[in-house]
């Protein structure tokens, strides 16, 4: 259903947001990410965070690695090394 514009945009946005949340709960739509990363880029970022001590990044990197080809993992590792070398 379309969001109707009212004099109070906040009320309209809240009503629209509720519609989206209800549709997601019913399984009618998939949530839309604010941005999208490919697996190689995501792995590279998790790798950098893991090297800085993030335990969560290590877990996510391991889970993501299971979904990737070995060549993609190698590419992500290479990109992380290049990022570090660029300083």
C-alpha cells in the first residue's frame, strides 16, 4: 500500500515503517540492506578487524570463508595485505 503524504511527515514515515516491518514479519518482502558488499570485500574487512583483535570479526570471517571458493579467500587476503601496505 502506498504511503499517504500528510502534513506531518514523521507520522507518515512511522506509518510506512510499520507497514514494512509487518510485511517482513509475514515474509512478503526481504529486508533491504543499506549497502551491499561482495564476499571478497566483506572477508577483507573482517580480516582487517580480526587483526585488530575483534573476536566477532574472526567468527564472521570463518563463517563467510565456508561460503567462498578458496580463490576468493586468497583474493580477500591479498586485498587486506594491500590495504595494510598502503597504510
